[in-house]
C-alpha cells in the first residue's frame, strides 16, 4: 500500500496495533469483547476497505447490533450491509 499504514487512522492511540501481523494475532487469540472493540474502532475511524480486510460482512452483520456505534456509523454500515451483504 505504497508505504502508508492505514491502521494509524484507526489506532492512533495504540501504536502496537498498527502492525498487521500483531493485529491479526490479537484478533485470533482475543475474546469476543476484544474483537468487538477492534471492530468498533475500524467501523468508526477506518475506511471501509480496511475494515473489510480484517472483518467479513457476515461478521459485521452478526455483531452490529451489539456494538456501541454512533448513529451515523451504524446507519452507514447498515446501508453497506443492505447493498453488499446479500453476497456473503
């Protein structure tokens, strides 16, 4: 991605999480509470393409109702799921 780490927009205050491999390890080994926190950060602060690198639309669809999202973010992701979610 031409040297730009897009994870910095999501985890500006958690520099250890801007490493792809470390983040994947946390997602694999963490519990649902940690995964939901990371997903929320992506949905609130990241780009859609970056969120979808780590979370499928199916996972987002299953978890969106329990995440603490701003109304704008929830509306945006519900629309994304409505348009693209039928393909998962």
